[in-house]
């Protein structure tokens, strides 16, 4: 009997009318189907077992090709801040989250890694300039402001220089930012991820163990679609989704205090319920957040008692609580 796949033979057998005596042969193309007997059924089973064995070998081969996760030296927990699309306040949230963690507990040490190679924002928001110095071990020393050591591709290129790189060069840059930085001892490393679900996200999640992901989105339907893609991506690579941050949730008029939901109402809460995760907090659309970020003095340090700063510190507290819950 010719060697064909089990599915083709099974389909051919189903097409044989029951009225036809099984003693007759049936031809389908160049394959001759002979009387059905136990010998043929055994052969069909053997073909199915061979397919399963081949799939298992392919799976093992793919697993060998994946990079092995290796912790960053000196870093206890890595928290990634991500979004499905740009323009939703992800970098502002990452910066104020790092500062909020330290504001809630001054005894801990927190670092900030800007992994957005094409559009680094941390140097501007943290008011940092200059090139990192090198240690005796040829590792880069992070630049520090407000007590937070920071590393960004923005420290290695000119302010207005476009980064026009292909995937392999970006992967090499990410590897250097992960492995060739002397972070010292950190309780938390907050990673400002680039928007989307591309090479950088996969490279980071496959190379280092990540304690959890924070997804940032506005309540707008279009932003929520991409936020869901981002959350599902982390789940596929076995990274816990700590929760969603609903950014720009409401605008309050500075003159009359009237509140307007410019981007919609509670869209992130509905998405969180769908995904089965928590909303870590709501951040208002406020002029103070934008101005302090542009000046390089984030709201958590420049206006620590303001409602806006309290909102970020609440998010930081929720993140720590979720990490403790997931590790217990």
C-alpha cells in the first residue's frame, strides 16, 4: 500500500458507500484502498503515532533554540510597563511608578531601564544627560537622579539623532542594556517597554525572568484593543499580568472643577474584568503631570502631596501587593 497520510486515508474510507462489498478494491488517484481489516487499522494507528513523535521532536528542537532566562545580576524583581500602542502615557507611568515605589518605601532601591530604543523618553523625564561611565569590568554605570539609577539608549546617541536600525541591531542594543550595566543591588527594576508586541518585547521576556507586567491604556476603545493584545502577548510568554492602569481617566477643569471623561468611562475596568485582572489605579488627565514631566521633575517628586502624585503612589502600592500575592 502506498505511503499516504492518515487523514487522506481516513477521508477516503469515509467516502466508500456502505453498500459496496468490502471485498472490492477502490481506487482514489494513485492510492489503492484494499479490503478493510485489522492489518490496515493497525497501520493507520502507526502513522498517527509517527506524526505525534515527529511533532514532539519538533517541539524539543524549538525549545533548544530559545534563549535561557538568566536573572540580571543584583536585581531581585523586574517589572515591565507596557502598552499595546504609543501615546497612552506609558513612559510617564513607568517613571512615576519607579519614583512611587521609593516614595512608599524609602528603604528599597529601584532602577529604571528605558527599553524603547527608537523613542527613548527617560532622559528627558528624569532630567539626565551625558554618557555612562565604564567600570573596571567594562560595564556601564547608570546615570542617577532622584535616587533612581537609569539606563537608556538616549544616553548613547545624540538627542535628535534618529535610530534607524534593523532588528538584529536592536536586539544587540537590548542585550547590552540588559547585561552590560552595573545596576548594583536593586529591589525592583522598572522597564519602560516600547509600544506594541514585537521583537523587543519577545527578546526581553525570553532572556530575563520577569515578576510581572503592568499594562497602561486610556479608556478609549481603540487603545483598549491594543492593550488587550499586549496583555495576551505576555500571557503567551508566561509573564504574569499584574493589572491595568487606566491613564487619562478623567479631566477636571481647573476653573470650575467640572469633570469630563474625554476618552470614555471605565473602559480599562471593563477590559480588566474580561481578562480577569485588576485595575491598579486611575491616573487623571492633568496639566501638572504633563508640565512636570516636560521639565524633568516628575509629579511624584515635584508635587508629592498632590492628588496626581497620590494616584501614582496608589498604583505603586497595588503593584507591590500584587507581587506579594503572586509569590505567596
